[in-house]
C-alpha cells in the first residue's frame, strides 16, 4: 500500500470511528435539528477557491459580498456531512442546500464552521515540536521589510491574528509593529 493510500485509509478509519473532527451545529430555523460539519481538506478548499476565482463580478462592495457568500455556501456543501458516515456529504449542490435553509441558517453555519477551524492547533494538526521550532526560526530570519504585495498583506493578517494587541495603522499600507518583528536579525 502506498503512503497516499495509507493516509486516505487512516483518515477514513478515523472518520468511521468518530475520531475525526466533527462539530454539531444547531439549525436556527429548526431548533430540534442539528447538522454535522467537518473541516475541509486542502483539496476541497482549493475547489472552493477555484470556483470563486472564476466568478465574474463587479469590483465593488457588492461583488466582494457576493464572492464571500458563494465561498461560504461552497464551503458548507462540502462540510455538512451525514452523521452516521462522515465521508458522505448531505448536499451535492448549493441549490439543494438553499432549498432547505434560510439566510440566517447559512450565516450561522459558516460562523460555526469558522469557529471550528479556528480551534485547530499544531498539536491537533499533528505538527511535531521540531517543525514548530523550525517555523519560529524561519520567521525570525525573515526580512519583513522586504515583503510587498500579497506577501505583506498575508503577513499583516497573520500578525493581526496572533498579536495580543491590535496592530495600529500609522499610514496607508503600513502596520505598526515592534522593530524586532519588522527587521531581520
């Protein structure tokens, strides 16, 4: 059996045993109903991003909101699973899901999905301590002043997520961060 086959089989085994991550989500429009949601695999998330990238929408707030909504719906149809078999999706299309739920339900589900994903951690993801140490060293050696464009945007977003205090904006496109973070050692 190849390594890839082993990985897939172990993932399926964990799902069958109920060891895979699963959250139960209340349905606001039907309080007696609960849904099972699971985090997406990288391949599933990539499918969502590819679909969003192909959308032809206006380059304005409404277009951005439409993309966000479609992304949420696409995540949910891949995330909502049959409780008895986490490998089985409940919905094959956004249209099917939208027939069953209202706008508030969808908002609630994506909030719950995002919260579930936020609770992930290196230990839950199985990242060995030595890999975390290597990551820390790489971040310390980075030339933060050399970042631009999407790399700088991602770094600002990353820092704002992990920083205990909000990062302050001093000028357009500039985030106020401690000198030790912005300069390479």
